[in-house]
């Protein structure tokens, strides 16, 4: 077949005035040129026919994931394999009269196919990674880590196969030599190996995902996870700085993940106010009459007054405060704050809501507010917290209470004066 084709080309060249023999270089050059022409036509047909048609279908489709593949030009890169495959089949046939050149061309074309294939797969993996980000799959699994690992694996496989093709040796021959270099590989790719193992643990246990808020003081990280790669975790801190944490550090060291708070829809407010002990006392009849007009305390006074009157009726000498039960200003204040918080529209009512008294200290009696804001965004959370404690400080004098505050220099000078 090859000899007949060469004889036909030689006769055709003779017809146009070129003296050529079937076995000389002119016939071979014409055949090689014909191979490139066929390869070009094949690439043109695939690109203009198949790829262009697929791109039109993609543009008209309602799904979005295929648009990402088109943006990464995945089909175009796979289409480039067509002319390489055509040349890989035809060129060695055209060079049968030149064995050395045929062998060299065959090896070069084989390596070219490997490179083009790896390049096309890399584009497909990048597109798949972006699709995972768009569909929020990367929040549950470190997709980028697996993509990078697969790329690394393909790179080494392509290198080994390419060297075996160029050297005309079996890939097993080169793989057997990797055992000698295992120690060097472990040393060079230590972070990669540790990061891969850590990535599997992070994924299996859902320890950290993209968009999680994590806090790791050892590395100065306090912000949102932007990227989980094979070896590092990228965190954008609240001050807009970037912290890169080794992936294996998240497994070996302690860190705080605020994902539970974000998913629950409530962010905890746990803060106390110190009440001056000297301002704590029983409520007088006038105090009770005045405070009973507060809307949040009407039900409280109605319930407590009946309960206390019933108890005191059974006690002798109930006129003495120590013998009877009486309302205190700090207890009434706690009841007011509890009802105030229950009616607050910025608090999560299905989570813990509590106003409690802690153990007295040298700074007074702590009244702690333990609640959850229904907006987890930082700025809004701080506004809710500040609004509640603004109200507490402003309303304390109504109950005859004062916040404990350490004496300042001005206080000492006023006493000396």
C-alpha cells in the first residue's frame, strides 16, 4: 500500500515536471505534507462541526455548569487531540523509507498526545472545581484539594510515560526505580503528603469548609475560610489580611470553628453588669406602686403580691422585714430585664434566654445576660448587644440601683476637697 502510494506520487510529480523516484526524499516530503493537510482538515471539521455545534447547544441550555466548561475551553482542548492522533497514525507510514526519522517522529507525536491530553484534563478539572464552588459543594468537601492531588498524580504518570516512550522502555522499568528515590520524595513532598492526609480527615469529619468562620490564635487567623487547598487553608481575617494555615495544622492543633453558630441562626451574647451592693434593698410601698406602672412588670407584681401576701398572712410579726417576704429592687430588676428580653424582636426566642445573678465579688453583684441574637452578622450583632446594655445602664436608676465603678482621680480629689 505504501509502495503503491509512493509510486503514484512519483508519477504525479513526473507529470508536473519533477523527476522523482518513489524512495527519494521528495516523495516522502509530499506524503508528510499530505499528512499535515489531512490533520488540519480533521481538526477543522471537528472544531467547526462538533465543537461549534456543542457550544451552540451549551449557550441555549438552561443549566449553568456547561457554560463553565465552555469558558475553560475544554472541548477545544480535547479537539486538539484529533490532528495529533491523525499525525501519529499517518506520519510513521509516510516515513517507512526512513526508519530512524519514523521512530523519532512517532515518539515525539506520542509525547505530544500525552501533553495535550493532560492539558485538556487539567482544564476539565478546573471547570469541575468551579462548578463545585458555584453549587456550594466545596463547603462540604475540599474539592480543590482532590483536584490538585489528581493533577499531581497525572503529572507524575505523564512524566513517567513520556520518558518511557522517548527511551523506548517499559514504564515498569522506571517505576521500579522510584523505590530508590522514596526517601527523597518523602522529603521534598512532605507538606503535600501531610496536607493530603489532613485533607481527607478534614473532609471526613467536616472540620472546616469554605465560608466557615474559624479562629486559630496560634497562626493569627480569625476570619472566613476562602480556600481549602491540598497543602494550605486560606483565611481572610476581619481586618482584610490573609492568613495561610498549613492543612495538617488544623488536624494537629486546636482551632475554633463558628459554623455551628452560623447554621443555628443565633449568636450568643454573654455579658454581665456589676451592681453596687450598697444600693440593693427592699422595695417600699411607694416603690412598688411606682414600679407596678411599668408595662413589663404589671403581671410580675400581680403574681408576686398575691404570693407574698399569702405567705406573710401565716407569719407572726410580719411587720418586721426579716420575718416576712418582701420584694427587692435587684430581684424586680431581673424580672423586668427577663420580660424586656422576651419582648425584644432582635433575639432568638427558641434559644437560651436567661438573666441570672452570679456570685458577688469585690466589684459588686454581677447580673449576667445570657441570650442569643437572631442576626449573626458581626456589625448587627454588636449593635444589638450595645442597644440592650445601653437600656440596662439607663434603666438601673429607676430601680434605685447603681453600677459599680472603681474610684477615679476626680473622685479622690472631690473627697479631699
